[in-house]
C-alpha cells in the first residue's frame, strides 16, 4: 500500500533549532554578562548544550515536567539554587533572544510545496504543544499540518511506539501508510521504524556513521531526497542518495 502521509519532527528537521539555540544563547549570555566566566564563547555554548541534552533526556524519560527541565537547565548552568520564578524569568530572557534568530532550513518549503498535493502532513514532537504550535505559526508553516502532537500533552514520547501510533491514529491511517521524518538516528529513525512506519532519518551534517539494514530508517542528507523515497509524482528534481 502506498504512503499516504508524512509525519514530521520539528527541531533540527524543519526548524534549525541548534543554530537558533547557539545564536540566541550567545546573545543572552552577552546581555547577562556571563561570558567572562568561560574561556571562550564556544565553551559556554557547549556547556549549555550539554546541560540541555541531559535535562531533555530526563523529560523524555518522564522524570521531570517540560517546565521542570527548563528550570533545571538554568539552575545547573548557573550553579545556583533559584526559585521557579527566578529560573523562569532567566529562561524567558533567553527565549526573547532565541526567537529573534528562528528560521526554517532552506529545503523545507520546497519539499512541503512538492508534497502538498500528494500527501497529508502532521507533526510529532517531543516538545510541548504550546511551544511548537507557536513556533510553527511564527515560521509560517502551521497551516501545512492537519495535526500537531507533542509528548508533553500525549504523555508518551519518542522513541516509544505509542507516540508514533498516536500520530497515525490522528490521521486515521495504519503505520505502514505513514512516513516519519526526523533528525535523531535512535529517537526518530529507529523509533519510527520499530513502530512500523516508513522511517526517514535526515542526517544533514553526516555526523553519524552507523547504517541500518533492510527495514531500518532510510538515511538522507537533504529533504530534497524525500519525494523519491515516497514515490511522489512531483517535479522536485533531486535524485535520491539515501544510503
């Protein structure tokens, strides 16, 4: 049976989260006068990303709420026992800088246009609906998706099969009729494949070296390769180079 819908991850798949996070945090740390505590800007940003990844794993495992992981990121980074209100205020000041540098990847709008008539579209993110709904509106693509599902509201997160199956249920389609596109080889790529979806893993920077065998995620370097994988009758013009 043909693939009838595409479910998308957001951060670092459609939206350049890593680039925006680094640029926004650099602006924020400068405004807060915190860069002098580090040998370099790169060291400060690497520390923030390390803490972000660790706290996000706690949220994904259900150990802390979405708001809680944000507050703990601030507390660990600053090394201070802040109240919830203080941590929230610091994070909101960061968000103000972060939002000024939001952008989609250049290959996003062309592929959404190419697949608009041939496939239905939805979003499944390990974030919260409040965050991703607003982000997609600001980026101008919210109306491209008929369903937007997020882990904070679902109560289950990727790579659990239940998260992927919830997206399929929202579209009233079987998993094998749905392709999932995400940037993380395990959370997105392997998770979607094991849940029975057609899994497409976008590895933009070629940062990973492992490959899966038959039935695993199809690895691409650009969304321009996606229509060929989906068998879409488009004039996108990019040959598939997935490996």
